[in-house]
């Protein structure tokens, strides 16, 4: 399914796949962290690693690829291939990846606030961000199915569990049993703010359509997750994907192909960075 091999480096895909699959086996949080990093990278100014990748889940793939193929694959390409391979490793669909992204020469001055969705935003605001990047509501719902894996820190949702509003201690969008479970898990949160919960409480490490089934049961962790089901603009797609995993995989794969080429830089507009955590020249 990969059409373009980087020049002079036929082993590129093997190298990245081996590195990330090993990492996933030893550190099962890798897939979620990398997928979110990839999403973030492509949404904010295009898939050009204008955010410097310091994540140590990425280090081995980067180092191995750079050793075997110096100057060939950009950090943006390595990140895309790593995210793809990790999705496949945890049971998700494959998709086509084009290569040849260049890395950004500088960190973006543009304000990421308006380009990246936050759980504190209304669904209308979230839809606006996806639409501005060329995604339909259906594609947005398919992409957020990525929350079938990975973790969220408590500060992203704890307000839904304590003093939610005047009328209710707990966000009524939550299933009461689910909320009680989260609350128990949350007990020591003020002492340990690094605590997190699985986005998908039922099959947390498997890439499947459980996220959508959870939404129908009031088990969406973030406010924006619950909103996907509560809002009539997105609910039909939640229902569709909850009922049909094959359809979810197809639509997720197409949407990922689209995400992976958002505003990419090509020849002349960027560099192949030798280290993904710094720019080649430090003049900016
Ligand atoms: C609808 C808009 C979205 C919002 C508001 C949102 C927000 C969030 C938040 C707040 C977290 C928790 C971060 C943390 O506490 O460390 C998270 C986790 C995650 N998100 Fe999203 N997200 C959205 C869409 C997406 C999309 C489209 C993808 C990928 C295609 C994605 C992939 C992930 C993954 C994989 C994680 C788990 C990260 C980990 O395990 O470290 N999200 N998201």
C-alpha cells in the first residue's frame, strides 16, 4: 500500500516498523501518544513537524531511520509512517501514505489555539476547525474514533465529576455507573495530577469501533466525546460506526490519508531535519 519509497533507502519502512512495534510491546502507551502527536502535527500548520518532536517514544524510530538513511526521510515522513504502523499494530486499518514531506525550517508563529480542537470547545467550534481544514462532519467523527485507544489526563474531564453545575454534581451526559467508576479512580487526583484514564474504558488498547458504542452508553470521556453523540449533526455517524466497524475502518483510513497530506511542504520549502528535536540551523 505504500507507493513511494524514499530514494536510496529501500529498508526505510522495515526500520520504522520494527522500531515502533518493539516500542509498543515494551511501552503500550506508545500508539496513543504517537497518533495524537501526528494529529497535532498535521492540524497545526500542516504535517511539517514545525513542532519539534522531543517525545522519547519517537526517538528509536528516528535514530534508526537516520542511521540507515541519512538525509533521506524527513521527520514528518517518519512520524507519519510510525503513526500508521502503530495503528496497524493495535488492530486498526492500513492506509496509503505518500512520502516526500519536508520539515519546517522554523517553529510556527501562528496561533495553535484556533487550529487545534480542545475539549472545552463547543461542538460548533470543533466542527469549524475541522471544516477549515477541509474535513466534513462525517470525516471528523471518523477521525475522533482514534479515541478508541490512549489516555486522557484527569484535568481534561475532572470538572464533569465534581460540582458540575448548580443542579448536578456529575455531568448528566455521563452514564452514572461510569461516572462513579471514574470518580473512584479520580480520588487522589489533587495529589497526583499526572493521573489519567483510558479514553475507551472497555477495550482500551485495541483499535476497534468500541469508542462509538461507548458514546451511545454515556461513556464518552471528554465533553467533546459526549457531544459527538448528543448533537444531531454528528450522531448519525456515531450510530453508523457503532453498528459497522468495517465502515468505520474504511472512513477512518480515507480521513487519515487526507490528514497525512494537510498543507505539506515539498521540495524547496523545507529541509530534511537531521534531528527531529531541533532545526538544522539555529538562526531563528
Ligand atoms: C474532536 C476533537 C478532539 C479533541 C477535543 C481531542 C482532545 C483530546 C484530549 C484533551 C486528549 C487527552 C490528552 C491528555 O490528557 O494527555 C486526547 C487524547 C487523544 N487524542 Fe484526541 N481530540 C480530538 C480529536 C482527535 C483526533 C482526530 C485524533 C487522531 C486522529 C485524536 C487522537 C488522540 C489520541 C490517540 C489520544 C490519546 C493520547 C495518549 O494516549 O497519550 N484525537 N484528545
